[in-house]
């Protein structure tokens, strides 16, 4: 990957990369949390939100007694390298009140995961791409299919349509037919101006 200096003084890739992000929440008005996070993805530096899936209500995986999740997926084009993008996602989670205590699959206010980053395969402390659980998770694959072609090849994992065929979809229910965040009005109030201002300041494509 070729890196260049970006306008805010951070490293950026020379060409934009297609990236898919998974979103989830099951605490503190989960639908609101996910819609707000989509608006914040639209405002990321060196990036452009290209599409957002419908919202899905999904059964929780992990400790019993959790409320249902709201899940979605988004497609970005970004010039941020993987670690810089991950840092931005963690910043958004923190702003929503997420605190990482090491608990796996527990309830959370907001979870943002890099599912696919171009054709990259990364296995480093704190960062594994493609996401290691995605092939077995209907709450990931079903929203992803809203914003990715069925023949999408997930590096080292397989073809999206084939993974969907093998995955049990029980417990994944769409909230409606309309995409959650393909335009400013559906992302949520207050995000359009922030997005436009961030794009002006950060030289977004």
C-alpha cells in the first residue's frame, strides 16, 4: 500500500479502498445508536459512505439474558490505512459510551467492526481482517448482503453468496425495507452539515 500525507496531518493511502463495516448495539436505544453511528461514518476523514444496509433485529450471541441487537452494515471508500480506520471506529464507540473491558459477546452500546478491507488479510494483535467470525454470523452476513454483491470474494474466507447459503438465518429480522443510511435524512438529524463540513476540511473524495 502506498501512503501519502493527508490534509489533517495523518497518513492516508494513495488510492481509496473499498471497506465494509459491521455495526451493532443492544443497549441505550440500539436503533438510535446505530443510525447515529452511520452518520458518524459518513463524516470520517479521507472517506466516503457509499451505502448502508437496512436495520435488522437479531438474537444475541453470548451470555444469556441480553436484549436483542440492532445490526447493520455499511460500505465505505477510504484512504485511511486499517489501523487509522480502526482508531476512528474506536473513537466513535467511545463517544457513544462504549467501554472495552475484555468481555466477549456481552451487551454493548455500540460495536463497530472492520469486516473487509479491500483484499487485505491482516492478523495482528488487536486487528484481524477479514473479521474472523463473519462467515458463521447471520447478523453480519445478512446486512452485508444489502451493500455488497453476492459474488463478493472475502479474502481467505469465501464468496458471500455461498457463505449465506450455509448460514442459519433464524433470529435475523429486518426492521423495514428502507436502507438505514443511504442519505442524510435517513441517517439522522444533525449529521448532514457535520458530514459536509468534515469533507471540506479533510479533502474527502
